[in-house]
C-alpha cells in the first residue's frame, strides 16, 4: 500500500529531527568500539526498542481508527488526518516541537527521563533495549504526526505496521549518528531538514486522496459501501 510506503520515507527523511532528542541519549551511552559486534548489537537493541514502542503506540492509534471505521467515518477521518498533517507542516515549517504542557504528562515524561538516566550507567544489550523502549515514549512532534497517519490506517494491525515502518526508517540516521558522533548532525542538518515539511505535505495529500474515495488503485481505493472501512479489490 502506498500509505505504508510513506511510513518508511516519513521515518527516514524526518529522522534528522530525532537527533535533537534521541541522538544525545545514544551519544551518552558508553562506547565500546574495540568490540564491533557488541557495539552493533547494542545500537540495534536501542533502535529496535524505539521501533517496538512506536509499533505499540501505532497499534493503539490503529485501534482507535478501527473503531471510527466501524462507525463509518473512515473517509472523513483520512481527510481530517491529512489536513491536520498539512496544516502542521505549514504552520511549523517542519520544526516539530515535542513540548507538552499537560502536568500529568510532564510528570510521566520526567519519570521516564529519570529511568533513562539510570540505564545510561550500564551498557549491555538489555539496558540498550530498555533505553530504546523508554526513549520511544518521550514527546516528539514527528512521532505525533506519524501517529495521526497511523490512525487513518483504520485497523489495529495497520497502525502497528505503519509505526513499525516509521521506526525502521529512522534506523540509518540514528545508526549513523551513533557512529559519527556530533559531527553527523552539523554536516547534514541544513540539507536534510528542508525535506521534512515537503514530506509531511505529501503524506497529508495522500491521506486526503485516500479519503476522497476516487477509485484510483493504491492512491484512492474504492471503499466498500456495505462494510464501513473495507476497501474493494
């Protein structure tokens, strides 16, 4: 599905935004460059942890979308999701803030950061996996945008798949950042970030076309009128 394909691009082109929050944590982890296999295993554990958390959040978003689909509002949901992403891209110009002012959530994020601080004192496969799992829960505007798209998938599994692909798309950038260190961000930021708002607009347009029910294969498939949320072959 075209929409699932955008998840990889979403994660890949938007992952430089993640360097502001995720990479400093990766850089803070003690390095063990003498043992390359251990280093690779730990970095993969950390990023896999993030992907698992994203998939879990995507499953919840997809379940919410599935309930709305059963109510027969999938088309409107897709259009609304697409419009939300486009407006966010235009208003924020790709600068997606993760700041949240809701006090209960602030306390939750503070507790997560405290636990992350404890995990940074060790450096093994288990601690890196746990670090990634918790890191995936930290506020991130890019993740929020991806979750909006995941809701429009309209199914539990679709939402999980979308966010799993989104997380997978961030792997190259995050592994490169861990390997090259601080210089990675300074060398690529200016060029890479200009693609983020354009990509968000593209994803938003695809969601809107999908919701318009234009009977265009892969882009705007026909929805089954007898069963809300079902797509005809």
